[in-house]
């Protein structure tokens, strides 16, 4: 398949989300043929567009003159998110990575619920980016709707998975989110190396509504495909699909009961072998096999 054929396929499938595993297989075939990592992301993403092209008139006016699709979410991704917010009418949402997306979610939730309560919980890695988002919110009268948690990147461990991600922990997150149970999550950060977004959903899974839906932007990128695949494998998400628009959008349901391997890893370290330890040993073999396939999607974490 040539690089011409793939964008054509993408156009044909724009409105039809594809099961995540199909996208991972397509990615592996293309990368093996072209030796180009991130092939889907570089060949297929939408070009930048002006905010005035958004389908929603209020947002189009608010974001006129703002280029969407490079750092911020692309127009098609914002349109899809807005459509779903208006259908689902969540009481609140959680996002990783602030910016245009914060303004978008706050505007729509203000339209649905008014502006008396915080409706958008935003986790942001940088003080400067946070200040820029706050200024945008203030300019549009949206300050009351948003609560922001600044969490600079650091090395950390969630369950048995180590890597660099948002420098926060369950205790801080419980304080930040309080009794709210976000029903929709947008993962669009942090900005970082391969696998940087892996820890996001494991960190907040227990704080989400049981029927929460989880979206992730930039999902055509190898790192995000790998993260989504392993979230699914570990049970953090279910029914993952990839919408082949903008930079790729992952759409999934919150998984009911993700694997927790920390105790098994500890028992194995002490030489013991329970049922879960045996399962964890097999899981580690699968991780090793994925790592050995150099052209395949690399796991987005190290295991303890
Ligand atoms: C993909 S961006 C998040 C974009 C956001 N959700 C939006 O729709 O505008 C992820 C993170 O990158 C950082 N960032 C944003 N713009 C940046 C820029 N121009 N250069 C470097 N980092 C940036 C911010 O810390 C942000 O949270």
C-alpha cells in the first residue's frame, strides 16, 4: 500500500470508527513496508485549520484566528467532542493537557448547565501553558467552570508500570476531583517522550463514573496506539475504536476492573507463585515479546 492509498482510505473512513486492533495491524504493515515510524500520524493527519471553521457557531466566533491541529486539537476532533458533549450532557469532564480543549469543554458545559459550578477538571504539566489557558478562560468569562491542577512531569510508578508522566498521585487527585465523577475524559497530554500518556488513565480510573467514556487525541501516533492497546490489554478501557480524523481520536469505554499486578509482582520477587503471579509472569512474557519485535508497536512502559 502506498502513502497515496492510505490517506484515501482515511478519507473514506472518516465517519466510521475502526476497532483499535485493526489500526494497530495496519500500522505494523505500513511501518514494516515503509520503515517509517509514526507513518499514520505523518501521512494521514488533517492540515491545520482556523478555529472559525468549527461547526459550533459560538466556538467558531470565540476561536476565530486560532490555528487548530498542531498543538491544540484539530477542527474535526473538536467537532466530534462537542457533538458528543451535547448528546451525553455530562455533569463534568476531566482532561489531561489544557488549552483550546479547556475553552471548548467549558463553553459547552456552561451552555448545558450554567456557570455556577466547576465542570472541567484540567491536569496540566506546565505553569506557563496553564497561565495561557487561564487567560483564555478569563477572556471568555469561563473562569468559574474550570479547576486546574499543575503537575510537572516526573518519573513515577502506577501499579507495576514505571515511566515519566504527570507528577501527581492518587491522594492529590482525590483532593482535586473531590466528589465529582467525570463522565467524559479527554487525554491530550502530557507532551513528552514515547509512552508519556500511559499513566493518565491508570491514575484516575477509580475516580471516573462507572460508565465514563475515554477519548484520546493524537491517536494515529505510535505512542498513543501502543498506550491504547495496553490500556485495553490491562482492562483500563473496553471497546476501543479509532476515529480516523484530525490526528486520530481514540474512543473507548472505561474498563470495569483493570488488572492490578503490584501484589503479584511483589510475591514473585519473593519467589512465590499464586494464580495471579503466574498470570503476571505470562503478561511479562507478552511484554517481552512485544519489545523483541523491533518494528512492532513498543510497550509504552517498563515493568517492575
Ligand atoms: C497537545 S498539548 C494540549 C493541547 C490542548 N488540549 C488543546 O486542545 O489546546 C499537550 C501539552 O503540551 C504543552 N504545550 C502546548 N502548546 C505548546 C507549545 N506551543 N509548545 C510546547 N508545549 C506546548 C502544554 O503543556 C499542553 O498541556
